[in-house]
C-alpha cells in the first residue's frame, strides 16, 4: 500500500510540496501508526491552484459531451484497476471496516459511471412562448458550465463524497479545487494520480492540503463560482455566510430517526437496524440515532434488538467481521462518552453499552439508551457514534412529532405494513427522504440526496448536482 501513498498536494497535474511551516500527520485510525506527513500549502500556492483551474475550465468548457463522457469512463477503468488498494487505504486512514471500504469503492465506480452517462444527458427545457407578447416566438434553455467548483469533503466517505462533487463538475466541464478532510487526505490524493493518468488537462482537478484559514480563500476567490461542502452544520452554515455571491451546496448532518409501527415485521427491523445504527461506529450522516417504537410491540422489540446487538463485532477494521471499528479521533470518543454520561445523569437508562470499549484503539461500545428526553444532547444533536436512542410511543402521531422535533431533517425510516401510515408519514415528516420499511442509512448514488432545516441546502445525486453546478441560459427566437 505504501507505494500508493502520495504525500503532497496536487495542483495542475503536478505534485506540489507545501511551503507552510506546518505539517499534517495522517495516522492509521486503529493503531495510530503514521501513514504520511504532508506539508501544508501557503496562500500563494492555493492561488496558483485557482490559476490553473481557470485555465483548465476555459479549455474543458469547449469540449463536446462525448469527450467529457469518454474521459470519465477512462477514470472508471483506472479506478477499477486499483480497487483493492483504494479500499485498503480508506480502511486505514478512515478507520472504516474493510468490507464497508470495499463497498465504498464500488459505489465510487458507480458515481463516476453515472457522471459519464449524465454528461451526455445534460438538457434544458422548451419554454412555452406562443401567447400574449410571445406569439410566434420559440424559446429553450441550455445548461452551461460555470467555472471553478470549490469543494470541501469529509472523512467518513473520503472518496465517494469527493466524487459526488468531482464527477458532476467534470461531466459539465467545470474544474475543481478540492480540500479533503485533514483526517483522510490520502484517498483524494491517490485519486488525483488517476486524473493525471487518464489525460485531463493540468488544473482540471486540484487537491489542496491547507489549513482552514488558508482554505477560506476558496470562499472569497471570485473565480470559484460554486462552493460545495459536506460536513458539520456548524461549519457549513458559517462558511455559507462567507461565500458571498457563490452558489452553495451544503450536505450537513442529521440525527436520523426510525419509527416502528405495531404492524411492522420486528425481526426485519432488528436485522436492518443493527447496521443502520452501528455500522462504521455510527459515523454516517444518515446513521439511525433515534428509534420510536409502538408501545404494543416495544418489549418484544427491545428483547430481539438486544440479542442482535450481542452479535456485533467490534475491533480492528481490517477484520472482515468487524462493523464497529475506531472512532475517527480520541476527542470524539471522549465527546460521545460525555454525552452518554450526561444523558444518564439526566435520567436516561442504559440498555447496553455506555462505555469506552477499547481506549487504545478509540472504540466505543455499541450503546442503546432509553427513557430519554428531547433536550438531551444524545437526542437533539448529531452524536456521530455507535449510540441509539430507543423510546416507546402510544400513537403514530406522537412518533411523527418526535421525529420532527429536531433541528435536522435529512432522512427518516418508517417500518409499517399499513399503506395509510405510509402516506401519512410521507406527508408529515420534515425530511429530505422517507424510507419505507428501511433504515434512513440507505443511499444510492443517482437519487436526489439532501435535507431540510439544518441538514443542508440543495441536493446531491449526480443529475441533481449537475443542475446545482450549472447555469441555464435562455434562447428566444
């Protein structure tokens, strides 16, 4: 794997050593061994990334759709050749269970394939004109690339969430300046070598490793026309305020909830809820954090769920059976534990877990809490850890209200076998997507994905991102 690692930024198809005095140390998240040291770029070096990205855009915006599509398909083939290496790297630097890391790389291939397909399907609309002052006229819109897309991607899907920005941008002919998470920059840098390999012009995609104060130039640089951020709501909304006149796409957090109706198949719910809440230690924006169960089936549900939790494998993410590996950083382990302890002090009851399982490897025990109240942090905030809140409700209406009693609204799951409940939930739930008889953690890469309230702005999913990253121009004749 080590020959695969790149430890410098990637600007204009060149590997660029940072001129800052500070160094980013990237560690294996399970055993804390050093994977790479990367010197940070200074502000002038980031400016040079904008310069080459602008030159690349001027070239790529003239390409026909076939050429844009062809190069994306070449990226697909290049990624397929190195699938295993990418999965191993994601597992090491993100602490992601290896089978889940392999699944991520498969999804990355899909994301790029969809981008290559959508490059040939970018379309406008015919605008009805033939009435009043428009009699005898025709009009249509066409979507155009806009320029540089500035991106910040998170640690938890270090390749696929970067590609949800890069793929649509390249499908249009936009260029990209990407700042990956400091926890997981190596995967994005490894992908940059594929950009160089398949023949993109210098500056088409740039991966910049810089500190936050330098990275803020992405927000103020006028040549950056779109800003796309995936990460925490606190940071996302603050950055939006600094993005001035840019188009902004925000994919932020959630505290996703599941409702279990009395008509649900309890075994099916438990089977889906275990990975839904505990896969990758709950470090997924749409991981199930809250679960509201009809009081008629609550006792049976708790019994079956606790049995299922006993089967969860925790430990080294390189082990194929492990689903609950390390939390990304020691500070987050401590935060998760503090929130759990605070909830218990306020009256919550621990059904299982509630402690740090392995301090040396930053592993938190799969935890289920009940008897919670809406103002506890474990309920109201995004815990981003292997913690599930489980409470009973007497009425379906009450469950809907509890799900909506949140500043977030990304996705929600509803387990029911009553079509009336399905329709009612779909109309009432304040979320970006409602999943019937499934957990909120379901996403495929072409669907419109995003949330309401503090969970975001705009939609991802390749076709929908292309719309966000382009401008429609109207022709009247």
